[in-house]
C-alpha cells in the first residue's frame, strides 16, 4: 500500500514541476506582450488574482433574488394581487399609477 502512496506522491511532485514550468513560460510570454503594448504607448500591467483559481474568483457571487414586499406599490400607492412594486413601472416614461385597463392587461387586481 505504501508503494502506491509513494508513486502518487512522486506523480504529484512531477505534476507540480510541469505546471510551474508551463506557468513560468506563459508568464514570460505575457510579460513580453505587455512590455510591447507599453512601448506602443498603451498602459497595461499584468496582475495575478488572489485565490487558488482565477476562473472561480473572477465570477461574481450572485445573492438571493429580490422579493416583492407585502406593501403597497410606492407609485400606485395600493396593493395588488399578485403583488407588484415600482419595478413594474420601468417602461413608463412618466411614472404614474396604473389605470384599471393597464391593471387588467397585466393580470393585477387591486386588493
């Protein structure tokens, strides 16, 4: 059993050396490219993101979806079923309460 563990440890060391070599090579190419851009008058700099993997840290963490409050709409000043809030008024150029016809079209009923 220890021989298998020893082989795995050796393979891990070899893998780490290969990755370090590939990283150094890629970094050298990137530094040359950035230096060339800087010579052309552009202002670039090469930075490394913190964390173990750039792909994971580059993604924006998405929080919980906003929920409508059980309160009257701040524009209409009344509650509807289903609930709606000011976000439903986005397309209105001048924000105003919905008419009875607009409420019906949107499937809303005044509560």
